[in-house]
C-alpha cells in the first residue's frame, strides 16, 4: 500500500464508475488526494451545467463516510493540480480512458525532478445500454447511478427496408432490457451495387446519418455488397454501429452469387434486387426474402443476414461491458 495516492475528476453525480475508482484509491493508499474540478474548469470540459463545487465536495465526503479522515479534497483548475508537485504521492488511480493524462503527469513530474507515480488503471464501468456510465446519463434520467436502464435504448436503422429493421429489432430485443428501433432514410453515398470495401463505407455512412437524423443512442447502417473470393462473387451484408464516438463493424454469412448475375452487376447499371426481380418476377424482392430466399429455395431469407450482421457488430460492445473484456484491451 502506498502512503498517499491521487485521483481526480468532476464527480458531478457519483455513479458506479466513480465508486470503483474511489474504492480502488482507498485500497491502494493510506491517504487519498482527490482533485475536484472547480466549477469553471468542470464547465470547460463538460460543456454544460455541473453541480456547484461545494455540493460535489459534500457528496464525496458522504461517499467516503468513516474513511473521510483519510481523504484530502483539493480544488483543481487544470488536469494535474497538486499531484504535479506533491512529493508524498506514490500512485495515481485512473480509468483506462484517462491513462494518457496520467502518463503526461509523470512526464511533467520528471521534468521537475520528481519521482514518477505508479499508474493504477481500472476498467470502465458500463451501463445496461452498453455505454460507459456517465454523470450526464444519470442526470438525463437515462440510467441509474448503478447503470440500470431507465429509458429504452433508441436505435435508428439507416434504411426503411423492413427486412433490415426487423433483423435489428430481433437482436436488439435480446441485447437490451428495452429498446426502440426505427428506420430512417439515410444515404449510403456509394454505388447502388457496392463491391468490396464500398460496402463497409456505405454501412458506415448510413449509421452516422441515421443517428444524427433521429437523435438516437445508436445509428445502425446495413449494406450488402459483392466480395470476390477465389474467383467467385459472394454477397455479404455488413453492419456499422455508431454511438456518437465509436464505430463497430460486423458481417453476415455470405452466399455465392451466380456468375451470370455477378457479370451483370459489374457493369454498374443494376443492383442485386433489380436483377433478381427480373429473374424471379417477384416485385420488391429486396424488401422481402431477398435473393438468398430464392437461391436457397426458401430455407432462409434476407432478414437473417441483417440479424447476423447487427449481432456481430455489437459483439465488441457486449464484451467491453462484461464477459470477454480482456480480449479487447
């Protein structure tokens, strides 16, 4: 155990993520220096309202309870505060997303001739919406301080195609305690019959636009394209999920497209749905079972490809929030 450790933050609403950070500090040091952002500094970082400094300070003391005698709370108006020059400090406690700040603190301490601090990093804590718990989310009433979902997760699919929307709905119902899935028209900004990496670009463009247009928690883009493998063309659906900061990707199974069909599509004048409408006589086939339903003699259909692609795009998020987190470090 170190004689003294440091931790810092705004602590606008003390939630499960803060609790994990503060408890780790108590277990790592006999004394704990808490750098608490001033109102001005907090507003400059958060870009909105925060509770007054004194209110946040009292909330911290209530949290520490009987251990408060071990804690020193200092107002900070920059990222480093007294931790920059405190010679008694042995370690700094941070979350995985603020490790870079701790490394910079050590570089500055070294320039001042001080011993670098041991950086103790803890994982982020996620809520039931698969996003990191934040004071903003708690204040908005979206989640509880423990991360329980209080409002449905809003998912915007960048398409009005019912097969895509139903596919996302089926998987969203298994991932989230409650979710609202809507379809919105969104441009792929790629050729109507994409090939190779145009497919991924189209999915990403749809996801970003859908989230923006709907003001949703997640934007989902689904795009099918042809991929050349061992001289044959396979139709694979790609999914992009955008949360406002990060994009995750996933794909569906792929099925081989007849060579004659691929040859027509490479001319760039038709897309898969148009070709198979002509071949099958089924109007709107792309919004029904799709080409895969026809080629598989009805054994499967397009919405299952949307389910697979969306699920695979959500796997990194599911694992970062729980089991398997270490695999994504």
